[in-house]
C-alpha cells in the first residue's frame, strides 16, 4: 500500500502543478473580452492600451492559464507538439456575420 502511495503522489503533484489558474489581466474587462468572439462586437479593441501595457506578463504562461483568463481563442495554430499560437481578434475578423474586411484584422496572439 505504501509503495502505491509513493508512486501516486508525484503524479498528483504533477497534475496540480500543471493546472494553471487565471492570470492577472489588469483592468481588461474580461466579461466583454470573452463575449466578443472574433472581435465582432468591437469590445476587445477598447482594452488595447491596457493589453499592450501588460502583455509581457503572459509570456511563458501555460495554455490553460491563458484560456482560463481570456476564454477560448478565436484561432489556434500548432507549430509543433510543444508550441502553439493563440489568436484573439481585436477588430472584426472575416468570421463576423455581415463584415467584409479589406485588410487583415488587428489581433493579439500568445505564443
């Protein structure tokens, strides 16, 4: 029994350490952010100055912490098994109903 506990405890500690919590997003209105999928409502762009101030705080954070903080990304690009890019559109993207974009929309991504 004691041998089994010794094997299970490191696994539980790993699971607890790998699960990240919400990050400090400063004064960003996260309710607006999460409800503005693809930037269609124009709510995310209102927080662009705050986002630029604190963006360095998110470097190196795990994917789950970013998702818990900002919600599901609008687009995900997998580079390899250990690296992915999360994209959150600040301006309306081509995925917004009734919106035609002439240029690439302004977005923000986490590496």
